[in-house]
C-alpha cells in the first residue's frame, strides 16, 4: 500500500527566540553534512529574532540544493534555519521509519526533480508532501527500523575506526605507484 508523504507526516511550525540558541542546538544548511552525514556544531548563530523549532525525533531536511542529500534525525530539541524543513511523524508512524523513508536516494531525486530555481534550487514544499511512500503497520515499521538501526550503528562504528587509523606513512603519485608495482613484480611477489 502507498500513501503520500503528507498522509504520514507534517511540517512542524513552532518558533523560538534566538536568545535560547546555542551552537550545539542550532541547525542550518551550513552545519548539515552532505550525503546523509548528519550535523556538526554550528559555527555561528542567526541574527534574526526567532527561528524555527524542532523536537527530538523530528526529521530535518535541508531545503536548499536537495541534491546534497542533507538530512538528520533529531536526537534532542533545538532550533533551525528557515531553510531547513522540519518533518514530524503523525500518530501511528514510527519517527525513525519516517527518517529511513526520507533518507532514501529516491526521495532526494524526487525533491530535486520538483525543486524550484537553478542556481540555488529549493525543494517545493507542496510537491514534497506529494511524494509517494510505502506504509506498513506500526509493528512492521518498527521491525524495519530495528534492522536498519543495527546497520547504521555498524556503519558509524566503522567510520569511527577509519577516522582513527594512522596515516599510511607515505603518499604516492600515480607514476610512482606504477614504478613501485613494477619493482615488486621483479621480486616474485605473490600478490601480483
């Protein structure tokens, strides 16, 4: 069974005073990471009076240049730029399931295809809510989430390990690599 995105979630509308912001709870398109990489600490705060509010378990999606695939599952309450869409799951929809639906490349392809503008395209908020999504009963949603969450955790741990690996100790240009391989091949290397 399929529904429109607007059947399973809505845009959150809360506003909050900028005086309540910190670099840790403020999200803008600048501190959202490309390719579904989450968020980093904000480098600055906005100079407006109010910003958009988000709550723990909301899904934040950058609405500027959707091809960068910037999305984050909110782990706490906070505030965000007006260039960030705040989506909240409706009753009977697992918020993490909604996140996984939106983190699919097909969603970003759709958002990009329906966006407005050329230099700095923005997602069309009305078109986004027309995106076709699969809907399962809550129990199936939670099973899907439990499987995908385990995979996400493994990916996170692998990235953490990779970030802590020491550098190789030397770097080679492509010409140096060819020379190195030809030298190894002269010594009966079992790898070649």
